[in-house]
C-alpha cells in the first residue's frame, strides 16, 4: 500500500543520539527511539495524531 500523492512523511535523526523526530503529512510531530514505533505512529494516521495547532498536544 502506498501513500496517496502529495503526502510526505519525514523522519529526521538527531546525530549522536538514538532520537528520531517524525513529522506526518498532517503536520503532527512525534519523537521516538525505535524506527518501527515511529513508522507505526505515522502509518496509523490519524490515531494518536494531534496537529500542532490543536489543544492538548
């Protein structure tokens, strides 16, 4: 299954650490050390996602 055109998922690695910073196509952000957990979070959209402008994020 591929993502619809226009959806961009980005994962940045913080050099010198095991920390990954993920940004979903919706703008929600997440931090994890496990790459599998990061992709599970991204691909579970919208469950667990909170847009940065939403309260409670």
